C-alpha cells in the first residue's frame, strides 16, 4: 500500500533532441519504478509493432469519440493521423501510487500542464550549453539569413523551456537518464507531495 | 567562470534529529562542491575548537553591531550567547557561483527563508514515517498525557515541515546524505535557475 499518490513525469523537448532515445534508455533502466504511458494513434500498425506496446492502435472514429468524451490527456494530429495519451490509464496508475512517465511533443506537454499542473515537466535540451552559440553561427561560413534563422529557433526553444520545471541537457543519453532519475527521486521528497502522508500517520488530515 | 549563481542550501529540522551528524557527513563527501557557512558565536572557545572552523568567535559588542548593521543572515540567542550566520560571506560565495550550505535551527531557517526565498530548504525528519505512530504511542505502556504530548510534538514538527521545500528522512546518515545530494543536483537543473544562462548564451538580455 502506498500512502503517496504516483507522480506524473513528462519528458519533452524540441524535435530532434533525442526524446525517444532517452525514453527507451529510461525504460531499460531498472533503478526507478514507473509506468510508461503508451500513446494511442490512428495510423496503421507497421511490421514489427505491437498493439499496446508501441502504440494503442485505434480507428479514427473511436479516437474522435475519446476526444469528444474528454478521454484524452493530450492529443495532436499529424499528417491526417491522431496521436495522443489516453487519460484513464494515467489516472488509475497514479491513484495506485505508481509514477507515470510520458514522452511527448511540446504542444502535448503544454496540454498536460494545463490539466495536471502538479506533474514534473522536464525539457530535454540540445547537446550542451556551450555548443548553442557555435550551433547558431556554424563554422563561420554561414550567411546571415541562416544565422538569423538558427538564432530565432534557439530563442523559441528557450522560450519553450520556460514552461518546464527542469532542463536536462542531452549531451550523453546515460547522463541524461541519470539526471532524470535524480529529478524523480528528489521530487518525491518535495514537502507538498509527502506532507499529507505525515498528517495521515498521526491521524490528522 | 560560472554562468550560474551559487545556490543556498539550508538544512534544518527539529532538535535531536541529527542535523549536525548529517552536516559533518556532507562535509566529508567529496561528490558535491559547496562551501559550508561557519556560524558566528559569542560563547567562549572550547579546548580543541578553532576560530573560523568550528565557529567565528566574536565579542558580544561586535556581534550586536553586526545585527544592527544588518550583517547577520539569521541569528538567535541561547543562554545569553549569540549564534548566527554572517551575511556577507554567504553573498560573496553565491556570487562566485559556489553553493553555500547552512545547517541551522528551525527559527534561523525561517529568518533565512524571509531574506533569501530562492534558497533550497530541506527539513530533516525523525527516523522514518512508519515509526512516527509507534514513537507516539510508545510500547503501549504510555499514559494518555505522554501520548498527547508526543502527538502535539509530532504535529508541531509536521507544521514546521510545511515551510520547507523538501523532507529528508534521517533513517541512516549515509542515505540522508545521498538524498540531500540528489536534491542539490536536481535543483541545479531547475529552469528558473538555468534559463538566464541560456539567454546570455544567445546574446539576449
């Protein structure tokens, strides 16, 4: 029996930063106990994929019905297909005292933040701080338009970051995983998350 | 050169919980870089103590002058002697990008919270959650007055806890130290602490 409710952990970040790789490494890691929330999609199943493992595969009609019923924690439409996180499973797992781990796009993460503000929102950032400037200016051979574009992209990414609780640099997958684990462990020690169980312990509330 | 300001870490908790022991173990640990803030006192130096190591030993007059000048981050008077934390050293160390670690009584911690709200406030709690109830009811042989007193004490301690960011159980010193280290590492990844350096990196602000 767990006195404490599970914690929602949301990993997101700009596209191409390596969210999926970090998530897969997290799942292989046995140190931390959590349940990965499998997304639901209307796209066709591909060879080698398993329903309920890679995705929950769904028809367009039933996905839209879920949306209409408020059954999606977040969702998006890409190239005519829906992708999203079914809400009920997340709620049930949290109620059982197990942490839930989501790896989703930034727009989805902001939808989750609206609905579950006490989640832990982690922004995965490109390789490292110091490389940001060189990433922008390139090898010195870039024209001003390219530099401006990259600058604007970096600015957008940092702006996105401001909506998150933590920024984790993805310089090395194993290091990023370690940092996320530390965040999870330390978030479990946050007073607002544990004080209720102390009060229950002495019979107050 | 550090882009990030140092972080103030405050360890406190009810008397008798083992703050001093955990602090000493923290100081011996080489994993984490921080500076321990040596307290100032007006009590006499004892055999084996070193000025500037165990305490900064001061006269009553100059301690009171510091208070009057706003030079103390926190202070208290016990049995006619002052104890407190000199502010300037803390500020300088933080400005240099080094974390500062304080181990102080709960009243002092609340004074620090007022002045430096972006510090990390860690409450060390008695051995373990499950023992709280047995600590209160004893071996069943306690009279109601004793139980009521312990209950009230536990209630007060939990109330104190609510003013802190984290609750760390002191079941085993090495485990408590590990938890504190995790908190420190993960607090350094908090977006409000790092986003400024990202903006600086791209030349904004």
